[in-house]
């Protein structure tokens, strides 16, 4: 009973790969957000952006400081939104739910599963060797 309830906390190979993918997506999202921030600020302060009426939004010497700060905050908000959307925070939860679903399917086939990571390993198994009681070992 103690070995069944014991959790070593080690990650499964799928979780390791998905953490790598999540990190890569986060880096790409951060890079894109930084590029968008630079481009939008450059377009605004160079006078290439227009409002809904077709007037240029920023004219050097004529635009007030408060209007320029408001526009900069809006541009910064767009960049932050890109970062927030790009980081996949639900990815680890999806992996856990998938492994739990696999565990339920294996239990329906009368297979006792101690750890969720065993479901991932057993999903790709083609041959299973066991002793006369049906216990799976570590090839020892």
C-alpha cells in the first residue's frame, strides 16, 4: 500500500517534451511581442499611424505629451497581450488529464496502475513479459 501511494515526483517523457515545447513557445512569443512593440512604437513616433478620421496621430511638436504617453501605453498593452496569449499555461493540465484518462482505460481492462507515467509507457508497448502471478518487473 505504501508503494502505491508513494509519489516520486519524476516527470514522464511526455511531460519533459511538452515542457520543452512550452518553453520554446514562450520564447517565440516574447520575441514576437518585443518585435511588435518596437515596430508599433517606431511607426507611431515616425508619424506613420493614422486615427479613424485619417489624421496622423503623432506630429512632432504638436502632439501633447499626455497623448503620446496614452498611445505608448496602448502599444505596450498590445505587446503584453501577445506574451500572455503565447504562453501555454494549460499544457501541463492537458498532459495530466490525458494520462488520467489512459489510467481509467487501463483499469477498465483490469490492469492496476500505480503511477500515471506507467500509462504513457504502456501505450507504446508491443510485448509485455510477466512472472506467473502477472506482476510486471523492472527486467531484474
